[in-house]
C-alpha cells in the first residue's frame, strides 16, 4: 500500500489552517489561579515521557482530588504511588526530563495540559506532604512548568467519554489478568485462570 507521508511543518501547514488567536493566546508559562483550581479538583492525569533514545511512554496517575501539589506558579509535585515497579516513566525522566501532563476532572469535557521539565525527587519534606494514611510515596516527580493551557472539549464530545449510554459492555474486552495469563511462559502451579484473576484483583486493592 502506497503512503503519502508528510515530512515537514511547511507541508502540514498546506493541509491545516493556522491556529486561531484564541488557541494561541490561551497558553501561559505559569500556573495561574484557574489552572491551580483545575489541578486541585483533578483525581486523574496521564503523564507522557520520552527516553534518551526518543522512545515514549504514557502512564496514568490517580488519587483523591488534589493529590498533585502545586508548590508555586512554576512548580508542581506528583506522587509516585504503588504500581507495577516497571518504572517506565521514571526511567525516562532520569534519562531525559521532558514531561507532558494531561489532567482530567470527571464529567468535565475540557482538559488541562501542562508541559515542562521533570526530576525524580526523594526529599523527606516533599514526600511527607504527599503522605496518605500515614504512608508516603518512595519518590515524587517535580515538574518545572514551561507551558500550560486548557484543551478544548471536542475529543471528549466525539468519544462520548462521560456518556454511560455510549460505554461498551464490561464483557466486550477480556480482563487484563486474563490477557496476561495467556502470555505467562509458565502458569502458576495448581492455579486456574479464575484463581489468577481473583488473586490479581485482590492485590490491586492495596492502594498505598
């Protein structure tokens, strides 16, 4: 199959119109009051990172609204809660440092985008601020903000993201545990896929 590959920004601009003044002027280099309020009410974000070789990763981060702490107009702090220990995003940050965040508020169709430079920190005073139920994360991601703006609602509207009547049935896609079961080189002795799924779900209940 032949492909007409776009190879330059100039060629892109032959296809797309220039951004509107509104789309350009909404961008700011600091976290103003409205951005801070959005972050304070957001329980979920996705974090994009890239390694030294350019390979990319996107990781979800979530907790009670306000789990991301805004330190000042230029800096925010994201806790690294218990996960799978792959460290894909953290390894990228250590190697590269460029980071992109997208914050969501359930039911709200616009999103907040924040781009900047990140470092992985382990300072006791910073981690203590992020403690939940007496447990603090092992590390946190400190982001020096370079660019932030609200992203319009078109993608959420088109996808029906917050419209339950457009959601697929829970059985439409197999569970993650059943997918992983098929990939295991050696199945746990004496276990069925149902046992594996149940035990995996129990482990996920440990939030902190």
